[in-house]
C-alpha cells in the first residue's frame, strides 16, 4: 500500500468527499476548448451558429494549439463567458491584462496630423 492510499484510508468519509470535490475543481480549471464546450453542454453546430462559421470551422478551432486572442475571446463569449488574461510572476501577485483583443481598441496616436482641405 502506498503512502497516499494509507493517508486516504485514514481520512473520514466527509473529508475524502471534500478532497475529491477539490480535485475535480482543480481538474476543471484546466480544459481544452472542446472540453469547455462540452462542459457548457454546447454542440459544435450551436457554436458554429453563434460564431457565424461552419461546424468544420469549430472542429478546427478546437484542435488548434495556437489561436489569436481575439478568436479565443469570441469563442469564449459564444459559450456565454468572458475572457480574462492573467500574467503570473514568481515575485508578485497575478496581474489581469486589459485592452488586449477588444472589439474596439483605444485609438493610438500615430504622430501624423490630419489636414482637412
């Protein structure tokens, strides 16, 4: 018997249930887009309609390892959620990044003056 099995057996049933629930919560915190869509009980066809693409497009999105942030944001919003990006550093609290991949980014000065005729 391993140490983990021995420790688990020594826990009360209530404590074992609490540990199992927390483990499920931690596992649920990391999902692929496909797993997230399924957890939200959405079909690829429904997602395709929400995104204005074909079902095959949803399938391709779910298989991609590298997505544009704006595409990921639209996909999460189509599921009824919102996307937040968090930068994590070893020497400080996490930082929520803002102004990235928004529908209408703030105007950026380009150094040119507009001349009206």
